[in-house]
C-alpha cells in the first residue's frame, strides 16, 4: 500500500513553486480565456467565413468567394454613402470633442471655490447615453417647439429643421453627442491633475507666461490623454449606431445613414448575413489600420514622463 | 503656511491680486454660462414632462408650467408596461454585475499577482479586445445564441459577463497591483491559500474598485441598446431602452408623455451619479488612463 503510493507520486513529475504558480495563473484567467474563444476569437473567425458566403439564415450558407466584397466596393452606392457619412462625422466630431473636452478640463482645473459643483454639472450628461438621451435631444431639436429653435426665435432667427433637414441632420447629431463631452473632459482633467506643479514653478522662474506654460508644459504632458481620447474617440464614432437609429433612422434622404446602421439593416432586416459580415470585416480592418497608424506615429508626438519621477 | 499669512487685505489691493481676481471672475462667468448650456436640456425635458399637449406648443414657452400636469407620469408609464421594462433591465444588470464581479476579480488577481510564462501576451491580447469593433461580433454571436436557443432570453446579455470583461479586469488589476504585497505574504505565512487571500485580504481592500466596476456595469446595461435590440424580440422581454424606443415610435406627437418617460429612464443614472460620483472619477484614476 505504502510503496505503491510512493511509486505513483514518483511518476508524476514534482512541480516546483514556479510551475505551480503558473498553473494557478492559467486557472485564474481561464474564464477569460474560454470567454475569449467563445465570444471574441470564434465569432471573428466565423464572421470572416460568413463574409465569403451568401446566407439568409433560413437556408444553408452558399460559398461565393469574394463576391460580397466586390459588391460592397463596386456596386453598392448606399454602402459608399454610409461610409462617407461615418467618415465626415468622425472627422468633425472627434476633433471637436477633444477641443471642447480639453478646454473644459482646463477651466475646471482652476483652484476655485465651488469648482466641484461645476465638474459635476459638466460630467453628468456623459453618463446618460442611450435612448432617453437621444429622445430628449429630439425634443430639443423639434423645429416648431424645441428649445433650440425657441431660443433662436427670441434672437429673431428662424432656426433650421434640424433632424428633418438633410443639410442639418448630421450637424444636429454632432451637437447631440457633444453634450456628452464630459467623458473625454474627465480624462483630460485626470491628466492635468497629474502634472507636477513644480514644473509650472520652474517655468515661471524662467519667465513663462500662461500661454507659454500651456504650450511648453501642459500640452506635452497631456499627450498620453490626447492619444487615449483620439483612439477611443475614433473607435467609438466609427461604430455610431443608437443615436442615428433612434433620432433619424438614417434619414432624411440617407443623410445620417451611418455605416453600422446600414450594416444592421442588411443583417437583421434584409437577412443578408454574408454581406453584412463582409461590411463588418471591412470596418474591422479600417479601424484596426487607423488605430495602428496612430499608435505607430504616436512615438513622435506622445510624451511619456520617465518613470521614477 | 507662510503664503497663507501673507494673503491679507493690503495684498488684496495690490495690482497682481486685482489681475487674479479679474481672471477668476472671467473663469466663473465662462463656467456659469457653460453650466447653463449643460443643464438646460435636462431642465427643458423636466419642464416639458409636466406639460399638456397644448402647453407644449405655447410660445413663448412656460419654463415652469402652470398648471403642472403630474398625470403625464402615471399616464405615460401605463401606456406601455414601463415598470416591467425597468424590472427586466434591473434583473439583467444584477446578474451581469454578479458575473463580472466574480469572474473579473479572479482573472484580475491572476494578472496582478501571479507569475507565469505567456502572461504579458495574454494581458496585451485582453487589452486589445477592448478596441474591437463590436459589429464584427454581433452577427456570429446572434447565430451562436440562436443555435443555443437563447434568442429572446436574457442569457446572451448575462452569460458573457461570467467570463469577464476586459475593461473591468484591467481596472481591478491596476487596483490590485497597488495593494502592498506584504499583506498577502503575511497571510501566506499564516497558512492561508490563494483563494482565502483573495477573499479575506484583496476583496475587503478593493471595495472602491469593485464598486466602480458595479457602477460602470450598471451604466452599461441600463444604457445598452444594440445588444438588447438584436437579442430580445418579445415586448414582455424589453429592457428600458427598447421600451422607450418603442414608446417613441408610437407616440411621437405627445411630447409631454415622451419626456415623462425619458425622465423616468434617465433618473436612475442621475441618482447613481450623484450618490456615487467619486467612483466614476476613481474608476478612471485606477486605470491610470491619465498617462
């Protein structure tokens, strides 16, 4: 009895502490690993396979090679339109979000009495995303009775028809989203509060004024926050869906037909799963390319303070 | 201390202080004007939620409607079963928060404290999934959950939470790394195993971070629209976001009702924000996003 148990224990290689720790590590992260395969890696691979097929969910998928991609790039004017809408929105919204976010953060970083109240007010809207947020703004933009046109009327200006006017609808959506600027503001504010005051004192001794201090101290030290807001801003705006689906459903005249809204229609209204998957993969690659380009060039403009400071 | 003593009234009259006071005044004015712009939409929605169809169309508008039409609330909330939608959403949120707190704590502990070959690779892989474009997953997920017979149930919105979410894992990992390791070493010497350490040492010290995860998670579920839209079809299963969207598409002209419903849908997040504001801010600080 005793000798056999010794023999079996001899056959199993004895694990040293490091190996046991490694096994424990993989045990700990195993939920994430399984989830990664089931909900990320698997779907991404499946999505690429679907993109090579024609599939309406009712019959089995038909392999069509690159047909979906060819159709997307050459024969679908609406897809091109939706890409343009998304691109214009991203190119206008992301810089505006960063400029307003940074300006507000600079204002709110002043050491003034009651500044906490202001921080709360500016940050609050950014936790309120979703349908209710959009419905509220649809009422704000109501051409006859909405607050915006009412205020314009006080000033003697006849306001546009906003969400109902193809020329104004996208601008209205941009204004609507800018109400949530608190999200990027709070990241800039955290970055600002992390800048050691010593640096400003040194700059003052060197005779720097406010302007110089901003360009030579504040902005360089905020570049990590800028990078973060830039990358997540681009990733999020490329995926704009809810705001357009609820406020305009792509209209009027497709002026707010965002790429993901069109993708959703193709998949879940027209049941063209293959084509929609091809659209998803194109978006995936575009965003990946943008992110990589920004990351790779960030070494030139992002300034990291050395550790140990 | 010295600087505080020197801040007396004669200094106050010196030119440099005048300049500082004018500068502060300008900043206050800008802050107040900006605050008005940020508060007005909410105030306008609240004001409209107490107006009848007739009052809504008046010009100039009544900022504080008289009479206040309280009935908008009970009437709007019974047109569609709003409380049902709210309860559905609360149930999903509670289960998702439970799943995320359980799984993310364990996963984050692994990433924060245990050494193993391949750890950095998996950590970076996990972070990179945060940047994934969601639409690339949604079609295969729909097909996957459809095969499992989960469509029109809450499982697609709850089960993935039990496998952790990258942002919450990252947040907790950053927090755990700042807990002095000596506390754990002391417990190890006393004969505690890793699970006991996690439960008795790490979790009690990490309440702010866990609270931040719960709040972010609640916010995510409460505001989520695309996933419920794809996975839930029956009206009795609707979340608050789906319910409000349904309400909007049916009763567009009754802005008083619509604003009453919107205020009810916004209220939980507003209340949570005021109660737990510091956790929102801390959540960002923990992750060290600030750079």
